[in-house]
């Protein structure tokens, strides 16, 4: 049994609070040079140094040592308090003996022990001040990016049935497979979201449950996130349309930064139209994939969408147009007409494969996973690669359809609409 009373760091803390802490600590030893935890990892525990020294190191500062901690010092408190990933790496400077307290026990203790909670807060405040001045020395006052920043990609269309949800599932799967990173699909189609069905999941909890939590925390997120067998996580839409009112723009403004810190790619599916929560999602997005079909009404709505973005002061938001259903029986416009009308080239085209798509969707299967060699699966794979590399897929992989001669008369219709 360890008695913390003898450590100066805990002087002045009432005995009964210390004995509560003593009852939940677990001893741990590390050899010199071993990493105790690494920057960016989940924050699982709080540590007290019993013997030896621990170096706290900032990876993005080329391994700058922030502090060397000795017997009686503690570390790891920040991550377990705000449940965010580790913001620095802890390494054993020599052989070290530690006392470890799991995050959940630590938070419960903070709630019960006011003196202990105050001691931890004072340490966090002091370290924060020290780190800011060190940062200013290192970077001449220029702030560096501290928290992991995943990319938020919003998929949308102003025309229903354009293949937004199908694209979300297939791209989510391909992003996870190709990048090996963590991917979260968010069903922002808040009234009639389909992603759980399309991924063959029966959600016990949904975004509506998260919206009713008193505080949006990582623990609350863990309770509602679904881990699918395709390697992506899913935040499902409410089971009943009337719960959609809970999922306001403000809710997503809080949720997305938390997801960025935890995932490499956040893919948000949305329903057609500009209603809530789409404006907030667009404001939070790093980029938009806009799905349009090669039909006149779809092209008109895509153009109107660009106008809405301009009104929202979001003209700088990167919008990638994806032509879905290219080469299909219902194609009435060719790529040239579409691109000319949009004023930008399309990012990629997805060929039309109605039978395979419908069959996979209704079975709750992801086509890219089941039949990766299909043309349509290869098109999704090329888009995912482009998103990872930050480059548009090469022309060969955009697979522009050729346009039947008899459709040229449609140009007149397009011209008449000012398209
Ligand atoms: N490339 C494609 N080829 C053929 N069919 C497709 C393709 N992409 C999607 N579909 C089909 O189009 C239909 C609508 O797809 P999906 O549900 O993904 O669209 P959505 O834009 O999410 O629709 P909603 O507006 O209802 O949310 C589905 O039946 C799907 O299988
Ligand atoms: Mg949909």
C-alpha cells in the first residue's frame, strides 16, 4: 500500500481524500526510454511519479521537452479531464515507478474530492502558462496546430435520389481501407436517414440520444457511436422523424470539432434541400462533394446551390461536383454541357449500375467491399484516393461518358433556361 501523504505534491490534502485516491491507484514500472503514452493517443489514465523521471515531449516541436517530472509530480491529468487525445508524449527518462489511476476513476474522484480537484486545477493552470511561454519562445509567437485535425467532408445534393447516401457509404469504406485511418460516417439526413439500413446496422442509440445528453463529451459520444464491420464508425440518424428537431445546427457545431479530434475523416450524409442542419454543416466543412445526375433539373439545382453558397459567404468552400449515373439510360446531358454550365470541371464521374447498386443497398452491403473490380467501385476508389492525396482523380479515372448524337437537341433546352 502506497501512502501519498509523504509526497510534497499532496501536502495539505485531507487524509480521507488521499485514502480515496490510494484505493484506486495501480503501480506500474517502465524501463528507461519507454513511451508511457504518445501524443494523439486516447487519454486513458492519470499518473503520479513515485521514483525516477518522466520527460513530457511535444512531438510537433521536433521533440522539444516541455518538462521533466520527478517523484511526487503527476501528469496526464489534462487528457483525462477533457477526454481529448494526448497533447504531448510522456517518456521514461530513466527507469521509473508510477502510480496509475484510470480516467473514469480519476473523474469520479475529482467529483468527490474538492481539495484534490483544486490541486489538479492549479497544476493545469500553471502548466498552461508555462507551455504558452515556451511555445512563444519556440515559434516566435506563432501558434502551432495542437490538436489532431481530421477532415470534414459534407456530401450533399439539392436534388433527391442523386446517390448521396450510396456515395457516403462507399467513400467512407474506401477512405478507411486506403488510408488505414479512422473514419466516421455521420447521418445528417436527420429526418429519414438511411445509413444504418445501408450498413446493415440496427442502432440501439442514435444522434438523437447524443443530443439529449446534458454535456456533449467523449463518453457520451462513445455511448452512441456504432462500430461497423466494414471498418468505419457510424453516428446514425434518429429512428423517428419527429426527433429530427433535436439535431440543430448548434448541435452539429459542437459535434464536428469533437469528431475532427478523434477521426481522420468525417463523412457527413445529408438530405436534399437547404434546410437545417445543412447551413451549419457547410460552415463547419472542409470540403463539399456535390452529387448531381446528368439531367437538366439536377444541373439547374447544382447551379442554384453555388448561388446559395455565395449568399452565405462560403464561395471559398471547395465544392467537388460528382456526376453520378454517368452513361446510364437516363443520361440526357453530356459532361461538356454540364461543366460549361457550372463553370468548373467535374471532379469525377460515377457510372450508372442500377441493378448492382440496388441489390447491394437492399442487402445492407457496400458495393466497393463486395465487388471492388466493378467499374462503379473503381470510380469510388479513385475519388477516395483523390480525397486522401488532395488531388483530383486523373482524367482516365473520371470516365467521362460519351454523348449520344440524338441528345444534342437538349442543348437548346439548356440554353433556354440560361444553363
Ligand atoms: N451510380 C449509380 N448507378 C445506379 N444507381 C445508383 C447509383 N448511385 C445511386 N444509385 C441508386 O439511386 C437510388 C438513390 O440513391 P441514394 O439513396 O444514395 O440517394 P440519396 O441522394 O441519398 O437520396 P435521398 O435524397 O433519398 O437521400 C438508390 O436506389 C441507389 O441504389
Ligand atoms: Mg440519402
